[in-house]
C-alpha cells in the first residue's frame, strides 16, 4: 500500500476501557477473566498503586442490544433497547385562559 493510500485508509482505533480502584482511585489492571455464561464474564483486577494493593473481582454483563447482530445466536436473548427520539424544542407553554 502506498503512503497516500495508507493516509486515506480508515484508521482502526484500539478500544480502551479504564477501570479505577474503588479505594485509592488509581488505575487498575485486568489480570484475568473467566467467561461464566455467554453474556457474563468475571474479571480479576489489581490496583496499580503498590501502597494500596487492592485485588477484586468485577462482573461484566451484556445488558441490552443497541444495534442488533447480523448473525444472531438463537440461544441468546438480549433485550433490544428502542431508541427514544430526542428533540431540542421545549414543550409549548399552556395557552393563557381568555377571560
């Protein structure tokens, strides 16, 4: 691929999910994880602050679908979230009573 083609190609961004220690607020490092069900994973975190030393398990769960899969697994039932339209218009004020 030429340099010009590389420049025009879409760039892949690496996803970065950062978790902080609930005690000292330092960043944590995911050390291992275990898939317990198709939609639930336990993750073992360690605080990066050596003076804190906290180690804990957290749960990562698929809660709902925002955009349906093009290859859905028939054995998996994940609720679909329906998008709620947003509007910048403010609700109309009630009309004043004629009197």
